[in-house]
């Protein structure tokens, strides 16, 4: 299907060149078969959103610049500049965006937030809209959240069969604390919902407290934090505990009160699934203690930690084999993985918009808390001691999980080292030229 950046786009030639100044308000061309459902949206807004949907972007950024409005897509975690609209086109698009999101079109001097529901044949898109004043102009951000019609699938997220068995056995236990950890945007919330779907939610009283609610899930009573009206994360958790829950989902543990309530809820016979920011499984324990939860409560309540990150999948239509270098063979050997005869590398084709990658998959470290780990946690063991114990019990690091995905041809060694660090990181963009004095003055 043709890309929709005006009439100049070609269905077989993806736009990978520099940003253009041409109008984005040309004929929107072919669109999916939901024209009736989206007929109430103006053509420029439809063009903007369908471009993002067709390119599988998760975010659309509309940045104000002196020339007008700059459009950028985030596809599989990477930013790609797409278009520069004139000032008049930019103002028109921002007004249409505000109207569709239920916001006032009068220029605001405070940030605005709204939501657009966008139907599609295969899924329902919920688009979170944020606008903010930028000096004498406005910029906007669209977060595209797609709710699949199919059930959540652990294999589709990237869990190995062995890790699936470990996770399933813990999730089906009657109580305990399960932490999903990782950086911002690493898919923690999706994994949390996936774990919840392993249970029969129709016969389980399930409540969640989230900020905000990202996906509407059947049979889960979802509470959204609203601090303006006094509904904080801590107050929401206290309320949930009075609602006789079997399963509690916490969008993100951010403060000490919420962390302590979550741990004590797990000790009182509930199963608690929560996300928290940390770099690895051992770091999640450190983060929980940093928020004020005593080590003896962490050791008694914690059952499972899943640390994760996301890597881009190689496009199956254009991936090419190559021989691994000596450094790469040494990298495999140091990690205890047999070096493959060949590695897959990204090239680029029209199917993947010449990015070489299409979609993402997860890297996981699945750490169960056995007796030895519990004893170490209760004693306040250091981070390195916890890591050593996890490796001793056979828990793979995210990097080791990634190497197995490289061997299987799911991703490339360059992508793995870009995400996890290392000497083999591929350059994502050429070094930028420093701004000249005239350019700095112009941006003012």
C-alpha cells in the first residue's frame, strides 16, 4: 500500500531521503477499509495517522520550528524525520488534532492531553495526544497504542519455552510478588498484561492501578490515577485491598508507600504483578529496597523478577548472511554460546521501508527466587552477590538471551550490542554538524 505523504509517494519506493518541504495535504490515496469509521476526521489528520499506522510507528512527534511543523516517526524505537509542513499547514493540523482529541483549539499556555480512538480492520488504535507550548508556538506528540484482537502470547513476545514454563508456574501460584523491570519503553506493561492473561480472568477478581491505563482489558477492573482529584497510586492500592482481589496489577511502583503496600499485599495472600525501573533482575531488588521496603519483606514476598528490553527484528524479506568476525566469535565464546557459522545482517527493502528491520522482540532475564536467593535477599546481599547466585542457578542474562536470538536469525549482532552495549554498536546516524552562529540566532 502506498505511503501517504502527499501524491508524490510511490508504493514501491519508500522515502528514506532527507526531510522535504512539500505539502503533506495532497490526495491521501488508498486507505484501509475503515473509511466510514474515520469519515469524520479531516483529510490532513487522516493522512498523518495512516502514514504512522502503515509504517508501524509507535510515536508521532510534531515539532515546531521556524519554517513550520516538523514531523518525525518513532519506528521500532528509532526516530525517523519524515516531513516539514509550512506554518499554515502546521496550524491547521494542530487545530484538527485538538478537535479530534476533544481539546479546545484556542492556543493554550499550559500542556493539554486528550485521546483519539482510531478503528482498523485488525486492531483498535488508542492514540494518546499531548500538546505543549514551546516558546511562542506549540508542539505535539501522538502515542499510538494498538490493542490486538488476538490473545496475548508469550512466544510472540520472545520468551523461550523454558522461560515460559518458569513464568507460568509462578503466575499460577496463589500469592507472591512478581516484578517486571526494564527501561522506559521496554514493553513492561505489555508483559504484565500477558502474564495476567495466563489466568482465567473470568473466575478471578482482578484490579489494576495504572497511570495512565494503556490498554482496556476485559474482566480487569482498571483504575486510573487521578492526582488532581486525590486518587494517588498509594490511595488506589489501599482501596483495591478492600475490594477482595485475587490478582492485583500495578502499572509502576514509583514511591515508598506503594512499594510497601504491594509487598505486604503479596504476603497477605494476593498475587501482585508490578513494574519497576531497574537494569536487571538484581537491580529490581535494589530499587525496591531503595524505595523503603525492608529486605526481610522483599525476601518473603518476592517470587519472580523479569528484566527485559526490546531489539528490532530483522526483516525476513531482505536479511543477508555473512561470516562472523574474530571479535564476534570471541564475544560468543565469552558468553558461553557456540559461535554460529554465519550471522544475519540487515540490508533494507520496500517491505521494511529500507530500514532492514521490521517489528521488535523482547530480551528477557527470568529470575525465580529459590531458597538461596531468598536467604541472600533477607541478609541484604550486595548486587554482585545476587547476580552471581542467579548465574549459578542457570538464569541467563538479557545479553545471553539476545545472543541466542542472533544465532536463530531473529536479530543482528549489531542491534543486540546497540541495545545492550558493547564495542560492536552500529552507528545509527551520521555525526551531526555543529550549528553555526547564524543558525542559532535563527532558531531564536
